[in-house]
C-alpha cells in the first residue's frame, strides 16, 4: 500500500511538472489535446517501470531523470534545482567567488564545455569546446542541474576541484585537478597585419571589452588600416547586451537583433548611427566556441551584410533565463526569451552560420604517461608562427575586401 501511494505521489508530481511547462503553451484545443496525450504516455511508462522493472526502482531517481530529460529536450541551458539546491543557488549567485573559468551547457545526459575563459585554470589545462565533464568532485554530471554544476566549480581562491573529463581530442576519461582562481577577463588584443589589415581579437566580451575594441579600431584607423578583422573565436563570455554594443560600433543602420518569448513581448534593438565608429571593410571570425554576446554581434554584422563571417558555426546560446519557483521550494531555470538574428532566426536554435566555412587549426596538446595534459610554461619569447598563417585569418584577409561597406 505504501509503495503504491509513493508511486501515485511521484507520478502526480512528475505529471504536474510537465503540466507546468506545457501550460505555458498557447491554449489551443489541438495543442492541449496533444499535450494530454503525451502526459498519458508518460504515466504509462512510469507505471510499467514501477510494476515490471527487474527490481524495485528508485522512483526519486526516475522522477529526477524525467525532469532533467524534459528540460534538456527543450533547453540545453535549463536546470531543475530541488529546494536545498535552489537555496544554495540563491545564496551564492551574486557572490564573486573564485572559479575555474568553464562555460557549460547540457549535452544529452552529460555536461558539455561551451568554452573556457582565456588564461583561466580550465584553459591552461586544455579544456575546450565539445569536451565533456563526466563528474565534478566525484559526483556524476548525468542528471546534474547545470546551475548546480556551476556552484560546485566555484569556491575560495586557491582551493581545488577534481573533474573527470572526456576530451573531444582524447576520448579516454581523465581525472584532472583544477585550482580555483579569481578570474580576470583578457584584454582586447589588436595589431596591424601585412597589407594594412587591422586585427582585433576579443577573448571575452564585457562593457570594458567593447570600449577597448572601440579604442583599438580608432588606433588602427589612425595607423592606416584599410580593412579590419574581428576575431570572436572561442569568445564564450559576454552578455547579449555586450554583443549589441559591439555590433553597433560597425553599424550605422539596420536591426541588430530582437528579443522575444511566449510571455516576453518582442523588443527590437536597432543600430544607433551616433555609436558607429568605422566604415572600413570588415570580416568576423567565429567558431564552435563563439557563444552569447559574440553570436549576437556576428549575427547582426552578417545579417546586415556589414561583414563577411568566416570560420565555423557558432555554439548557439543567446537567451534570457529566469528562475521559476515551485510550491515545494524547488525551481527550474529556463530560457523565457531568445535573441534572434536580423532575418528572424533564433540564435540558440540555429546558431550563426558563416558564409565562408573554414576549419581552424586543431590545438596541439601533449599528454603525460597518466594521460594528463602537459601545461606549457609561458613562452620566454614571441611565438614564431605568424598569425596570418592561421587558415581562418588567411581566408578572411582574402575576402574582406569584397564586403560592401555599410
């Protein structure tokens, strides 16, 4: 009797959670009927697990897995936090705690790396886009809420956190230990390449980074630049608002982006001609590690035909997320609105696709006998490899002169 009651409570809780999400859909008859049909299928599956699985199932784990699977199916950046986790999240979300510099999202079942802050402990260990985090502090990331994973990675500066990692370039699981540090975003790097091509690299976006970019553009123009390359590869840090401000430096007119959700009214962001600082031909370099604000900027510049996009498809992350609380004190963190490219494509759904696809050079990482990456010391002298030998940079230089000015 007790087991049956437990089953009914758990089933009802899971179904009510699905109804919460489904209830945000437009209340059209066909949609509601289809939703109820799927809830019925879910209830049948739970019933079969309870009555026919080879052993007595842990219904708490079944329900948790269903909730996380439900959220991942619609939003790779969503999280379900139980009451205790949510209280910890609220207590720490505004604190400036040390971290390892990882930007994460959920891959099917596991935690995926979007990117790593340049110069951070994660970047120095060679962690990069498409690597998978199998466990954090010995806790498997399968069914782990994304927001909770970020909490586990944070702590006091100088303390360590152990990760089990499956690398895209080294598929055997590895255990690595990262030392948390107070992170500093990298400065914008600018230089003149042969042919009077100004090159600007942004490793992370921020209001300060946008200002540094503006200063760099003015300096390069003063030094005689006739073309510009804006390198947003592996730029996974930065809010959409930063991407809007960055794009406006190069746009005198047109829609930069717009924001829209089921309960969030559409909001347009148009270029302000007073904020544009250059009309030089422009190419924007992107790859799988370009996310968030960098994607908003790239989509705007490409969509307005202000720049040629060169490289690889971006990651797909540009949304407004909010915590929606439940009666039991738990919460889901969910994307409630998405940013769109000027031509109406949701960046989080379709990514930003470059017009000229060029694969970047794979980073060369050496491993020791234990399979751990060998971190190279800071070079004592400049690297001999020329930036213009980078295949993406080389191709961008070739085509940037063909892009029409704004």
